[in-house]
C-alpha cells in the first residue's frame, strides 16, 4: 500500500515571471521557500510530496490528484505593476477545508509581513470567472499563497531577506491545521537555514 502523503507542495512554475532587482524569477524564489516549508513539515513528521520545475501546471494537478494528499499548498509571489503590497491567500470557495487551511496559514503569515495584508480570498471568480486552475482542479483541499508582490521593490526585498521566516510561518499554519504543535528548531539549525536561504540573489 502506498504511503499516505500529508501535504503536496506546489511552488510556482513561472520561470518567465521576473521580480524587481535581484529577486530572480518567481519559480526560483518560491522553490527556495518550498525548501524551508518542506524541511519544517518533515521535521514535524508530515509526509510531503512536491512538484518539479519542469512540470506543466496540468501535470502538477494530475500528480497531486493521483497521489491524493490531505492538502495541496501552492506557493507564489504576486505582481501588480509595482502598485501593491502584502500577502493574500486564496482558496477556491469559502466554507470548506480549503478555507480553514488558508486562514490557519494567514494567521501566522500576516503578523510577519511589514505592511497591511490583503486577506483570505475566494479564487473562483478570478480570471474572468474561470477561477484559478490549480485551486479549481485539485481534488484535495487547496490553497494558493501569494506571499508578497515581487514587482514592488519593498515587498521583493522583504521576501528575499526573509525566506526562512516566511517558510516557517507557512509551516506553522499548516501544522496548526493538522493539529500539530510547532516545536522551535535549534538555534544552530535556524542560523544555518537563515544563512542558506535569506538574502540569496539571482
């Protein structure tokens, strides 16, 4: 019998979506973030599966649905012609497990960000009523976290400088959703992860 997967992590596949300054691409930056989230979740005993940069979004959805995780978490950074800031988390529709997961993650992400955030939102009405493909087509309860705006210089720098802390916050929300108490890492491991992931320039 196949091992049960708790969380399917889906960092952005948008290699063409370039942030301001030394941000790099959304795909590059969100894969760094996914490294931290995966580390934290596995450290607390959760089984994690993850997409791969060479996949298409349709392939990601098919793989997630074939695996059958308990939850599906997509990791993104946003863009709005440099005119917006803040985090927002989408679920397809309110009223279910996806909304509960989004609110758990937002609870920990919101205090970390340096500006007012944009809240938990429904994704079904976006893209001219088509909704977000990844939220609409995944079978597992799914969320899409936009951790900030990579085309805003201040947000982009915040993300670059705080990949470990953002990943830790997202992980705490996921763990809370699973009813697992977060156990702080050792100071040595925290310092190692901060040195590895914070401030990386592309």
